[in-house]
């Protein structure tokens, strides 16, 4: 049975964020293992720049009929999911980020009336922000309780889910992953493009939302830069970018901070950096910290959410309480200024990424979950036999 090739629909937010990256990479790896993968989303996920064998894309068309003040994306998605499930005889839908994806998948399941399974992966603010909003809490709870399986990307996110919604359903932790081969130098960028030879390079990558505390990034960098000649590269875009620009101007750091905007291929940029800054307020995992670690780049950030499950404090980076800009700046200076420390963190990080977050190992975990969900009776028999 574990050799059975499955037909899997994957839905994610296609245009930004770690959840879209994880969903896309997962689909591509599952396709390499022989499964048939159908991405169902509003546009082509940004890392899916080609459609290899076994991979299909189905675009959800959203109606702009003039009666709608807000186009009902969740309904268009449900309808598309139902037609793809029917046309391609899908076995399961794996949705990333609950709102509205799980709810749409459950509706699609009712519409097609097959033995379709629905698996939800929680990524972060779908719980830590939206499950606190009255308009979403009950529907998130309903959606999780009616999923055939729920996973979360860290132990902390499981705890937060149980804290906010109660222990309504078992949640399996499946960490995010990297393919170490993606983090090999290919020479697309060179340090000299961004900094003088004697300067260090700090990097921050995010969607510049308030939870990322991007103004702290500038404050930390400003303190580091007073001690260590350095440059800061900012990658991404989002609502807080104007405030960050303003702070850079006020602190007269215009020559030191480079804004690169959204970049589809960030792996090459990690490879020229010395340090990642991640002072987030909420971060259920911190995929960027893992990608940086896999590239040999230590992280200085906040001791919150799932970050401590990724970054080992004192071994692959340093973590401080949220908002402790002074402490983070001192830790960054320590890593960059202490002979041998950066190299130790670098090697420990590469080793940790390979040992705990290797794509092969994590994708196999998802695969096992799929088989379990597809064969619940077999699972029950196994549990019963283990009980004797
Ligand atoms: O939850 C979000 O705000 C968006 C989401 C995303 O799509 O990137 O980010 C979350 O999922 C990532 C992938 O699992 C994690 O690496 C991020 O830590 C997490 N973001 C937050 O918890 C703020």
C-alpha cells in the first residue's frame, strides 16, 4: 500500500510567504516520488516556474460581477476544487493555511460526495492572529475538526492552537524543510555587488508586516554599524516598508541599506550574507532562519514562537526577548567580531539543517500521513495489535 501513487490537490497562497514556498516544494518533491500533483490556486505559485512531469496547475477564476463588494474567493475555490477532484479522481486535498482553504476543501468534498480526504497544514497567523478574531474563530474550529488530519509546522504552533481553540483534534508536528542542494553557491551574486571587502553583510527577508517588527531590524543594524563596518540587504515588500524607509532616512543610513524588493530566488542571496536578522513578534517557524542556516548564515532574532525549535541559541544563532534591540545588536556584534565564532555557528547550522530539516526526511513524513489517512482501518488494526 505504501507504494500506492496518490493523486493530490494542493492549495496555498501563491504569491508570497513561506507557506506558499513549503506547499510548492512539497508538491514538486511528491511528484518526483511518483505522485500526481494538482496545484489549485488563484495564480501559479511563485516558485513553480515550470510544470514538471506529474504536476498540473488549475487556476481559480474569481468573479468580478458588479453586485459583489467583496468577490467570494472561497466559493470560487471550492467550486474549482470540486471540479478538479471529479475530473482527475483526486484522493486528497492538502491545504496550506486554514482560511479559507480548509473551509473551501470541505465544501468541495460535500459537493463531489466521494471518499476525498482533506488535510490541513497550519502555518502561523491562520491561528495566532485569525483564530483570535471573533469573525473567524468558530469557522477555523469547525474546519479543523472536520479535516481528516491536521499538521502544524512547530510544537509551539500546536500549543497555540490548543490554547486558542481547545484540544479539539490531534495535531501532528511536521517541520518545514530545505533541500540542501538548493543552497550551493552558483555565483549569481557576489559580495562585491553589495559591500566593500572589509564590510560585513546583514540580511533581512520578510513580508514587512507589523508581526515582523521591521523597524527593529533597522535599529539593530544601526547599532551594529556603529561598531562594525557593514551593509544591510532588505528583501521583500509589505505594508511597513514606508516606515522602514523613513527610519533609514532619519538615521542617515541610506548608503548602508539596500532595498531589493521581492525576489523569487533568494537562495543565492543568503550565500553572500554573514548574518540574518529576524526580530519578529510572532513567527510560528521562521522558514527564512532555516534557509539561512542551511546556507551557513547564523540568525540573531527573537525568542518567540517556533524560532527556538529552528535556531539553537548559542549554537546556530542567538535569540533575545521580543523588542530587545540592544541585546540583539550586541549578539550580532559578538558573532561578527569574535574570532572563530561565526565559523562555528556556520558549521553547526549547516549540520543542523541537514540533520533535522532535510527535505527527503520531512516529505516522507507527509507521505506516511497521507497513507494513514487513506487507510484508517489499517491504522486502527495496527493500534489494536500494538495494544496487546
Ligand atoms: O502566517 C503567516 O503570516 C504567513 C505565513 C506564510 O505564508 O509565510 O507564515 C508562516 O508560515 C511560514 C511557513 O510555515 C513560517 O515559516 C512563518 O514563521 C509563519 N509566519 C508567522 O508565524 C508570522
